[in-house]
């Protein structure tokens, strides 16, 4: 009981970090999802830290999933907040708020998401299953020349499935920070993932996935190498 009290007390008495995601933040992806008109304001939803898969220390990361549904890949740029932010107004000093960048896959249970949308229900479970967010190591903020001119590329078994550039974000990073911080305080260590370009599609077991984040003339800032291991959920 004492241990449980300590755990609960630590949870409610200090801010806990969060992962905030942005939906339909590239027009081409919005169109492929059936919405030709871009959103007028950011579509914000949550991922959970229990979704996160850290990169392997060496070799390819084993991406273990338990599902009977269709799972889609979504390559994205993410950034980490470096200081407390509330009621921020976008300006030219926004990069001082950033603690670093990272590459990730935002995996989505498309069957579950479609059912939830059709019923007008939240689709948290379609985004927050175990291991639904493999991530790269953190890229130092100063290593990125221009966060709004980075190439995203995802291949599966050597075939290019997604390719985009962060210059096409509908809502760029300072706009996202301004919008989010109107409604909730951002704390150091909070993660924001900025959305995916078009080309999302299914993954199956034994797929070899390679995701790259590049800048300039092709400099690879970071790379994710994954092998999927998908098993059916127990009845």
C-alpha cells in the first residue's frame, strides 16, 4: 500500500510528459484519406509512451505486434520540447523551444480506426497499441539546418512506399506550438509528431522497413531499420 501511494502521489503532483500527434498535416495525405479540403486548424490527438519502441543498439529493430487487423505505416518527423511553453505566439525564435528532433513511424490500426470514425467514437486504441511508435535516436537541434526542408523516405522490402518533404506541412512547427500551448502547457520532454505525407499503406509480418530522414544533398540525419513480427491476438 505504501508503494502504491508513492506511485500515485508522484503521478498527480508533478506534470507527466505526453506525446501529441497531428492528423492530416500534409495535403496529399489528407486527400488520400478522403478530405480534399485541408483542415482549418491542427487536428491533435495523443499517442502513449507505452507505444514507443526505442532503436536497437545494433542491427535491425524487431517490431513485434499482436493484431488481427490491417496495420498502416506512417513516417513522420517528431520534435521534443526543450522548455516550458504556455500561450506562445509564433516568432522567429521558435527554435529555442526545441530540444531535438527524431524520426518515427506512427502505426495505425486502420480497421479499428475506420469503425470508430463510422460510429463517431474516439479512435485512441487504433493509435495507441503496444509498439505502435518506433522511434530513432534524438537528433540535436543544432544538427538540423532547416526543419521545414527535410526529406522523409520509407521503403518496405526495398520498394519506396512514402516520400515527402517537411516543407509541405500545412501547419509548421511554430504554428503547432502556438496552437497546442493555447490549450495545454508543454513541458520539457513532451514529444510532438508532425504528421505523415501520402503513401500510407499496410505492413505484414517479416517486412523489412527502412525509414530515413535526410537534409541538403542527401545527408542522412537518422535512419530506422525494422523487421516486423506480427502475431494474431489471443482470443
